[in-house]
C-alpha cells in the first residue's frame, strides 16, 4: 500500500483523502473562474459588436467601431459661444444643427479635443474615394409635421447611407439656375455631395437637432459609413422640395427640371414619400407629384416608395419590419436584424392616432430621441419656413 506523498507506477502523487478533496475543489474553482472570465469577455465583445457595427445577413459589413460620434460638451464650448437665442426653440443651433456657421473641421477644432479634428479630417479625405462608389440619391417628398426628420436620421444612421438634415440641396441647385431661393447655389455633383457630407457630419458632431429635439440615433452611423460601403447619399428636406416641385409643375416644367437635376447628380434618384394618413389631402397632393414624375421619367433613373409613419410608430411588429425592409430594398441596401433593431428602437407609439386624425401631434407625444428637450409641444418636424427650413 502506498504511503501519502509517494508516487504510483504512473508517476501520480498519492495524497491523503482530505488533501485530494482540497485539490479537487481548487481545480474546480480554477475552471469556474476561467469559464466566467471567458464568458465575460464574450459578453463585452458581443456588446461592442452591437454598438460599433452592423452585421448584415445578406452582405457582411460588420467591423471596427465607427469613427464619428457626438462630441462631448467641452469639445463644443467654442460652438456654443456662437449660438444665439431663438424665441420659439431656445437656441438657433437646436432649432436646427444646419445653422451652425462652421465647417465640420471647425466644429471639431477645440484645443481640448485635438484628436477629434484629426479624425474628422481623415474622414473627409476618405469621402473623396467613397463618393465614386455611391449608387443612389435619396430625396424626400413630405409636408411639415410628417415625421420625416426622424426618417432622415434613421437613414443617416445606416452604415451604407449619408443623409443630410435640411441641406436644401434641390432649392440651392435651382438657385444656381436662376431662382431666387435662399442658400449658397450648388452647380455640380461634387458641390452637392460635399455640401451633404458637411451637413451630415456637422450634425453628427454637434447632435442632430431639429426644433430643440435631438434626432441622433444612439449607436447609429450618423455622419459616418462603413469604409468602402457607402451606397446612398441624400437630403432630408421634404416640405420645401415638395413646394418647389409644385411650383415647377404649375409652370409645366417639373419633369424637365427634375431630369436635369438627376443628370447633374449622375445617379438614379429614389423618392421617399413620408406621411401619416393615406386618406388625407396632404397624402393625395404629394402622391400626385410622385405619380407625375414616375409617369414622365424612366424607371431606370427614378423610383419611389412610401413610408407610413402610422405603421412605423404604431403598427404591429410584422408591419413595422415589412416597412423597414421595403425601404432598404428600394434603396438597395441590406437591413439585417441589427439595423432593424436600431431603427425599431426609435419607434414609439403615443397618441399617434390623434396625429392621423387631426394632422397635429408633437414629437413630445411621439418620439423622444435626445436627453435635452424643451416644453414646446406644437411642432414635430421641419420644413415649413424658407429661412429656417422648419
């Protein structure tokens, strides 16, 4: 019989039973600790993946964390000093982030955040290559209070889309061709694309504010895109664009001018018609515009889809997912469960029926996306005034 401490023929150490028990407990404890550590790292990795990337089921575009995110308050102190009070909405820049009279580089120019300026410059430089691979231009037709400010933010939050917040591209293109509309005239494709980049990026750095509500989509790709994957560019300015088109149609020039704009862009244009109530006069007059354009322009360069906000905010899950998938398919971009969950996180149904019935529900009753909100409750969306684009 072996004595405690001796080795058997296999070289195994013989221990007292109690010592064996302690060693077994230590072994189990070590195994449990390692398992917990591995599991914990897995959870952290999974969380980082969710926040920082979009994994597509049809085309994998997941990867490293995106580079652009809202700046901290101390990085924006120089911007806040330029702000001015606005009677209705508190400050001009929260009336709309488009009012910030600085370039994205200047927004990120705080000496306290010099690294951000380098990051923004690198981002702008990369756009020169990305814009050559863009496949489609997104344009909105809507009226004020349609909720399309949020829809524009959802598109901008997709890793393959860049959508400005009220850059008023179409009006500024028309201004170059002789119309007396506000804003700096835009002549070429490059000027239009760079203006959209500046607007989207500026709003991403400051926060995508509109009427004192922050439409920034948490964990989205606002102002950013997955390198090598940018497929759609556009501008959210539905109300004013609709008014410009109606004015052109009254002169029997809408189809001709729209085709000229498309030629300048050099991309197929996809129109997103945003509305609350398909039985309303607002829907019918905008649907008429879309129908005239589609009947007069080849489907190779013009397509259209509808975004029913009553479905998005208050529909059942299947209907909501169907709406999102139809929009993504129409724009030619994939939307897997991560994108779906990201967009669904912004859909909140509160008194939406009142909006559909009375055509006036405020965002305070509907979709809160930012931590900072005021108490003004009669305005939801942009685009009903020339200077401010509300």
